[in-house]
C-alpha cells in the first residue's frame, strides 16, 4: 500500500490558514496569548483568500518535481478550511466564506498529484479543549465530559474529511493532547472509509509511516522528513532565512539516501499566493531534478558513510555520487574538470556516467580506492553534479560503520 509513497520521495507541505493573515507564523494564537474574539476580529475576518488558486500550487509542485501535497485543513488554532458541521469556526462562516479544501483536492487530482490532508488533534479555540495557551501543550483534561465531547468532535471531523472529498491518499496528524491520547478509533474510521489511505504515527495505530520534523535523521520503516523553506511553517514576511536550492537538494539526497521522503513546506500569504522566494527555490530545484531524477523514485537505504565531497544514494545495482563540494583547486585538472577519490565501494564497476547527459566518465581502481576522472568542476545548475555508477550486485561499502561519536 505504501508503494506510491516510496516511489514519490518528494512532496509539498502547505501551511495556510487564518494565521497567515497575522504573518507571524502558525503558532501566533498560542505564543502571544491571543483570545479567540481578538484572533477572529484581527485575523480570521481578514483571511479572505482572494487570490487563492490551488491549481497554481499544484503546478508549482509538479514543476518542482514533487509527487504529492499535504494541506493544513485545520491547524492548532481550530479554524477549519471546510464547511464543518462539527464547529462553526470555519472558512464558510468566516473569512473567505467558502470551502477551501474542495478546490485544493480537485487541483491535486487534475495535476496527477496524490492528495494529503493535515488535521490537528489540538484545537486551541474549541470550548472543550483544555488550554489553548498552555506552554507548550496542556497536561490534563478539565473533566471526563469535555474530554469525551472533544474526542467525539475530532472523530466527526475525520468522518467529514474522509467522506466529503473522494479518495484521500494521506491523513497527516499533528498536535498533542493530554493522556489518555485517545480519539476513539479515528484511524480505524479513516481506514474503514478510505482503505487505501496512509496515516502518520502522531495519532497512534494503525499507522503507515513515521515523520521527522525539521530533521533529516532517518527513522526505521517507512518515514518522512518535514522541513520548512525558512524558519516558519506559516507565512512570515520578515523571516528571510531561506534555504538555497542546494540546501534543498542536499536534504533530499540525505533523506532519500536513508529510504525516506522529503515533505518540503511552503507558507502562502493570506490571499493564497506563494511568496516569490519559495517559488524561486522550488523551480530551481525542479530544473535540476528534471535532468537528473532517475536516482530518486524508490531510492533505497544506503550503507555508505559520509565523505568530503557530497553524499551517496543507491537503487538496485546503481550508485549515485552526488557532488556538492568538488575538490579544491590543487586537485582540479587544467581543463576545468576534477577527479574524485572514493575508497568505500567494494563492488566491481560496469560503467561510470554523468547522470545529466549520460556521457561516459573515465575511472580506475587503485587498491581500495576508486578514482573517477573528468567530472565537471563547476556544479551543474550551481547545485550539484551527480555521477552514476553501475556495479555488479547490491552496492556494498568496503568499510563497515563502527561508531561515530561527537561529545555533547
């Protein structure tokens, strides 16, 4: 059931909601102790989505080389982007005065992208939620009755999302609640209504994949790394700490090289437009991937260690050497090419090629050291140059990882 997910390896996370009108990230309600009435007046009512065109989002995702999208249908502020019968605090009654989930789902499908819906179990503005201003999450329910009403409420929201929009491919849970963290069979309900759906682990079992937030450290099994393009998930116009295209490709290589997916976030403005900085980075990465993407779908866990020129991914009997830092000038040939030395590969080699063009590269093995010659010293697209080696058998490292210790 996870076949499409492991093939995809790269998706777009979209954090968008009433908090986008505040322009201070998605936690502004909680971080600034804003009361619901003020939040509604200052932000919800000014969240108009007047330039919302999810077809443009989907097209951007496709151009970036992504295969699926996940939209925050309701973040921790409790403001739902669909006409929820469970709670009037939604985009049909306030702000945009329309369902924002439907056009997103339709746009994903039209673009051939898998559809993901994010749903927060926390809901700061709901009357039965224990404490919307706790730091960072409440530790106790007020009483049994409010606990039961709230969990029933979340279960009904799951039912609405799983029955109102056709096939949904991912249900992405977020938000913490006091123990017992029990949504009375929400995941079972989602599986019953959408048998093919994949669910992350943040609401217990059954689940299909594990997620890692703001980290590329591998998890076991089927997993996903979620990263922001700057330092915020939700829109923040004065957060200019943007990742470069090379940073994104490095993260993608690191995650896919450990058998995971990268879910890269964008935070649109309140009107629905994507910041130009986001678009520029994504399109640059997409341009690089368009000629070099064969390494990505169904990439496997690599057992090769770090090196001083880049990173390695594997798939089948192919080894991909992703070069982010070519050798210094003293090791660069006079014709503008360079030589890479790599002592880790134990397999015999059938061929060495430049991935972008398919042109053959010269190589030799000297003892335990592989040398690949005439690699362009200038990084392709200013991002990364990738060499693909076809080898005999399953790629294996010559050196076993014993330990890697950094003192705290």
